């Protein structure tokens, strides 16, 4: 389905309000779409309901359902303090010349505010082009309270309106349109989530995973995402999730989805974690490892069905993907955290050493590698049995790779402390499960791959967390750097990584100093002044 009707002026979304009571519900939909700095223009003739709509919207945004919101027809402008940002409600009906707005101090009042403007046509070209226009029209033939509404997203608002339209239609056709919607704290990705709850208490999760914009080509004419085998849209989540459920895993059931818009309504698996503030819960980690042991011993397909005749082919976690992930350390961690400007020769040596090392792990029989199998993406489902006790949330970047990758992802958790003795105990438990299913399981070879992929993953994460701080202004991830540095320093002691260890010691000695001093209580996450 199309996510919005796009005209020369932007995205157009027609709506119908059957009576006066429908205005409040419509205002709630609009409230979820707008924020500070946005301009909403209200068009329509006298008595069309512009002020009634503005009143309903302002009451929602201020959290005061009985707030007096008079028409600003005579005051021209009224300012309200919203829950999260100020709101300017203006009426330009009596404005004769746009310069009058400057005399009123309109621009100063609008700084950082949501701006609602009735009769915007009286402003001439004074208002910014990018906006959401809401036109209301009475139709007495359809009833005294009926209004035809047309929302038009102009400029940057066009894409936002198209997305809101797609969400509205998905909720409506799946029977969730009347659900309460609460935004959930997101992760380090571009995805976002909302908790849906119906009046009868049933709940679900709205997953908003827009198609990933492709970045600039880095090599071979491909972007980083393409080389690293990152999912470009929501289809891998749908296909891999279904595959995991068929294997007995608790991946969320899909209630409804829109693959074009990247939207899905999925089963709510709750919020009981596998780790808490005190660290990992060993029993739960053991079940999570049992799930991996089962998955790694199974004979699984490399292609999975989607709706209709379409199939999704799981990509291979190849040398290029594993190698380019390590280069994030060169681009972000080295200059911004370690304050090291690496010469081109040092960078080339680093890349060549990693390409040689990861070649080794590709010889093993590949398995489904979920890539983000760690505490933030795992939930505890006490009412289920066996491996279904662990709910799995993040698997759209699944690749065909070495089984050690997900094991090290779990046992060298970047966000929660895993004591080394506990890590070794759980690793031995995983190896025992694999041996019981396959007496030929190569424990020594697995341990070697575990160290290699642990170092590869820690190297990547140091780069990602540095990038989240420097580029995305999310400094909270710096608090985890000492833990990851400790994992990396430990993994580099394996003989398979001897040459790489020498490179890190020469160019990034900070890793070994910080790793050696990390006790689990953390170190300063204040970014150094490079």
C-alpha cells in the first residue's frame, strides 16, 4: 500500500469527522505528529471548527483538559506552556499587512514553540513554507457536526505526514485504532517503538522501522550498510522472526505489518529482563545459551519465506562485513576517545591483520547468527517452557556466521558486567550442550573463534559507542567503554591474536590500561579533551 498521497505541494491525507466529539480524537492523532519548532496552519471558512480543533489540541499538549482556550481573534496571539514545549496560538484574520506580525513580536514568541495559526493566508509569504496545513470544511448534507478534513504536509512535513497516515491505517485495519499509545525508550538504532494498550487490557508493540537510507559508497560502489550486511528494511525482521518461532524461540508474533512503510504491530513480550541492576541472572543466561546451542546444532535453511511468493535470503557474514565493522574503531574511537591520529600505514596494517584473522572463522559450518543477542534484546518469559522462556527482540541483521559470535555477544555483554569466572562457567555449559548433541564438537576450535570474534565485536562496539557520542550526541554510551575495553584486552591475549595485540599495544595502549583497571564499578565516562 502507498504510505501517503503525494501531490506537487506535499503529502495529502483526507479525513472525516462525523461529529463534534470526533475533534478530540483527531487532535490526539495530530498531537503525536508534532513538536517544538513545527508550524501548523488551520484553514477553512468561518465556523469550520478551527478554534475548536486548536482548543482540543492545546488541552492535550498542556495536560489540562479544562483549560480555557479562547479564540485569539482579538488578541491575535496567545501563548501557552505545554508539558514539553510552549505553544503559540495565533489568529491572522484581522492582519492586513504581514509586517504587523513583526511589530507583534511574532517571530520571537515562536522560538522553540509549536505554532498554530488560523487564517494563515493573511500572512502572505511571511510564514515558512514547511508546515502541516489542516483544512476543515462543513458539510450540512452529511450532518450538522460533520467535517471533511484535509491534512497537507508541505516541505519536510510531507514525509512525516505520510508516515503518520501509514501508522493510522495499519492500526485501523488491524483493530488497534482505539488503543492508547505510549512511546517507549528506543535503542541505538533508528527504530522506535510504542506500547499499545486496548481498554480491555490487551497490549501490543508498534514497531516503527523505516527503510534505512543508503549511505555514500565506501568501496566496491557499496555503502557501509551494504558491506556490513545490515537490514535495509523490515522484511528480514518478519522473515527471521517467523523462522525463529518455528524453531521454538519466543520471537514476537506479527499481528499486522506494512512492509513498504516499515511498520509492524507485534506481540508484547513484557519487560522482565535477563539481567538487572545487580548484573546478570545466571539462570536466565543459561536458558539463553541453551537456545543458542540448539540453534547452532540444527540444520536450518538459508532462505526464508515472506508473504506471497517472496523469499528472504540470509546474507553471509563474510570477510568484508567482519572487517569493515572493525574499522569503526579507526574512524571514531581512535580520534575522539583515545585522541590518536593514526597514520595511513598504521590503518592499512590494522585492516590487513583483521582480514587475515577473520578468514579463519569462515571455515566453520555457518549458522544463523542474530548479531545482537545480548541483555537489552532478551526478555524473561517465566510462564513458558524450555528455550521459549527467553524472548528475542532484535534479529533483523541476522547473517550466516560462526556460532561463537552470538555466544560472545551474550557472555561479553557490553551493557552489564559478566564476571570472568561466570563467563567461563557459562561458556563451559554451552560447550557441554553442544558435545551432548554432537560428540565431534571441537571445543578448542570454538574457544579460538570465541576470542577472535570477541575481539572483533569489542572493537566494533568501541567504534559504535564513540560514534553515538560524537555524531549522534548520545554520551550515555561512554559509560560502557571501560567494560568493552576490558573484554577486548582479555580477548587479545589469545595466541590467535598475537599480531593484532602488538598493534593495539603500540597504537591504542589506553585499552589495556583501562581494561586492567576496570573492576565492574565503572570508570569516568567523561570524554577526554583531545
